[in-house]
């Protein structure tokens, strides 16, 4: 029209738009004002190409025209602020529908963005225990181990507010419960601290039960990763009041010193009770001691065979011996609660640690009790005082030798007759675990 190149700039005036003076006009520019009203901002994206990132917002127009992506600098700050507030409110309140709608056009950016305190939407969703929102964010690419300015992860937040459901989802997504905050606390330490500070009053019973559930969730996660075969030694840990244990792993990994909080409670209880976990090569014999049956166990680690109470043996080992040697069980009575052992432990030599009686004390107690004779309370007390609950006295040893000779004679007779006991099996091939 003017005989020269003309640029047309559509200056859209949004509700609350910025001053047109911010627009850069040239003498060759003709401005055509068109007014369009925005319904709302429904998405955001960013391009990191080039030196400066470019942020664009997806705009929904009131007149029904197609949605468009607009530069942030072309939008009113009020519109941008409303979009941001809507996102953070959805995260803080666990509003699944709003979050799902906003992630539709913004999943890559909104799942990663953090506020001034370094907290992401995942931190807030975990804190309020919104499992659907946590799942949405993780599916959109949210990083579960992002730490805020205080070092808290989303898992710290969920644990602190006893949100077990959110914790399970985060742990399944690979969240690390051993990341430490700025105070040096990982998630297990955080939970322990909360439990210790909580007064034992009825009003807080539900809260305490919730914390116990949270602790159980973390414990299962930590201890399912590598199963401990047993504890070899203990020492004072780096942190005050904490112990460390030299543990042996079932997968054959090298022995390692592990903090007390990372060892399963039942393994520690076995260690403190003077028990160790060892594989069984075979069960060879059985004797009746008062109301208790004891079994002669051959150990896979090559240590000396020992007599172990039935409660420390798994039922399948007892049944295996019964099938192979039924004559050993004639006239015997099964003690109440027997055969319920976990098949994991055996009595450890007390010189190796634990809280059992010292060897000298045991021998003295056994000697004193043995003077009462082989019957009555003296015999039972001696058996209880001796290692493994078995009486080590000349009389007891003589009885054992006679008993074993009878069994050996029976074995020889069976071999001569070419008989084989039904259900016999190679117990050493299975190498089950037992208590001693």
C-alpha cells in the first residue's frame, strides 16, 4: 500500500495485558489492533535451545478459536500467576483431576519444576498422602530423590507425615530411603527420632501405630535387598549410641560392617541371645530329656556335631529323621510347641559375644545341679544350665553312648537284612538351616 515492505504485528490485548509501549515498533510497521479475551492458561513448555530458555504458555481463548502457544512475555503476569497457583494448590491438596488436566500439556516441565524452597509437586503430594497424584507425577517423569533446601526428599515428607501408601509408591519407583537431609538423617533415622519424641499418651496412639507401619515399610525395603546370613562381630558405630555389625551375606558377598539400623531386628536378637545361623548337613539321632526331645545335628560348616532342642529345628528335618529312623521315636512324646523352629539359628559359643551365660558359669551350674542325681529338678536344671540346654556330665555322656550303641546295632542289623527305611533322603543335599 505504501510502496514498501510492510510488517503487520498483531498486538493482542489480553485481559490485564501489559502496556503497549513495551512493543517495539519501526517506521515500516503498521499496527492492527485485535482484541481477544483469554479464558485461561492450560499448559506450559520450555525450550532450552540457545543461550536463553524460551517459555511458552498454552492459551485457551474465550471465542472458541483453537488453542495456541504464546510467549510468556506476551501474557499478563496475572494469567501466569493464576496458572502457577493452580498447579501448586493441586499438589498441596492432592487434587488429582486438576493435576491430570494440567499435566496433559505440561508433563515434562511441571513434573520437574520446584518452588523457592526447592520442593517439587511430588514433595507436597507425598506429604498429603495422595497416592494418585504421586503416581501421576512419577509417570510424568518426576525424580523421586530430588532434595529441597533442607535436604528432604519426597520420601522424607511421606515418612514424616506417616503416609504409608505414598511411601510404598515412592519405594517401588526406586526412591532411596538412605539419602540424608541437612541434619544427617535418612528416612529410618527420621522415623526413629519421631518415635522417641512422641510421648506415650492415649491421644497419640493412632499416630504411633502409623509410625510403626511406616518403619515396617522402610525395614522391609532395606532388608529385602540383601539377606544377612548372620552376624560375626559388633563394635561401636561412628554415631553416638549406634552400633555396627560385621555381617555375613547369603549371596556370598564379602563380609561388611553395617550400621545397626540396616540389620534386621530378628538377626540382632539372635546375636544378642547367643544364636548363630548355620546350615545343617544332617540330623542323626534323637534323645528324650524329661519333657524335651533333643537331636544330634551335623553342621555343614564342619563344626562339631551338637545336641539341639527340637524347638530350634525346622519340622521337616524332624520328619525326615522319623521317616529314615522310625525306631528312634518309639515311646517318645512330642513336646508342646516343638518343631516350630525357623531353621535359621544354633547356639553360639559364648566367647564369641552375645548375652548368654559365660562358659565357666555354665560348667559350674551344671556341676552343682548334677550332684542332685540324674532324676528330678537337679537333672533338668543342669540341662538348662549347660550349653544348648544339654547336660555335659559323665552320667549323661554314658547314657548317650549307650543310646548310640543301641542305634548303631540296629543300623548294622538293617544293613545286613538289606532293608532301607521308607522316605530316606540325602539330608546333606538340601543343607537346610537350623538353630544351635
